[in-house]
């Protein structure tokens, strides 16, 4: 059942043993307009939608998406005038940080790539997990940006067709999937039966 993202972060921090901090805030309309304008103008200046994206022969669908995202990350950010895109050190969400130049305002930025936008598509796209990076590298108010790079194949060539920006807020609905993991160490220390077959 879809849950507001703010509720996910509250429950996540409780499970992690942290006192709840504000990890997501509503966007200010001015910031949305500034980011949208900067990205729109950078998309035009870069002419990235007219460039062939080099894709290795025999690439899987997931690999194609990763190569498109890598191409975008190398080509596009230099054309932004009001913002910078930086890497976000450490494992987990977010991979990138969008920084507004004039005041060094930092936004968690997640980049995804997909071969077209389908409003009926219900395939999972993992947005966020642990709160550690958010707690360490951002201060409230924290505004999250999801940039989806849309791409398509024309003949034998791949092209970026457009870019969708989602200004994620506290009431953005997310699906929560609780996962359990094991390690060799945990399995070796477990009390359940196991058998190794030569």
C-alpha cells in the first residue's frame, strides 16, 4: 500500500535507532521554477538530445540505461548556469547532489534512466533506503529531486529524448518493501540446520 515518504523516513529512523529528524520538506515554488528553467536551458544549450549516445554492442536493457545515465552525467552538467551537480560520497541514496551556486544550497539528487514514460508502468524504481547519508550530509529543510532521463532507439542509434524532473515532497507516495539479508557469517552462526553437499 503506498505510503507518504515522510512516514517512511519517520519509521526508518525509528528502526535505525535514531531520533526522528526532518529528512524531507516541501519545495518552495521559486526553487522549483529556478531549477526547471536552468535544466530546460541547459538541455537546449547542450543539444544533448541530438547526440548519439554510445552504447556497447550486446548491452542488456539495464546496461543501456546505465550507459545513458553515464553519458548524461558527463555531458549535461557543464551547461547548467545556476546549479552544479556533484557526486555524493558513500554508499546508498543519493548518488548526486544538486547545488545552487549563489548560496551553496544542496539538494539530494537521484538520476534514473528509462526508455520512455508510461503512466501505467508499475515497475519498481528504488528511490531511497538508509537515512545515514541524508543525516550526515544535509540539513533541514531537505528537498529531494528525482531526474529521469528518457531515451529511445532510432535505427541502430540511441538518443536522449527528454528529461523529467520530479520535485519529491513529504506527501509523495512510495511503496515500502521490507527486506531481510543474510551473510555467510550469520548463516554460519545460525542455529538452523544446514548441509554442504560436495
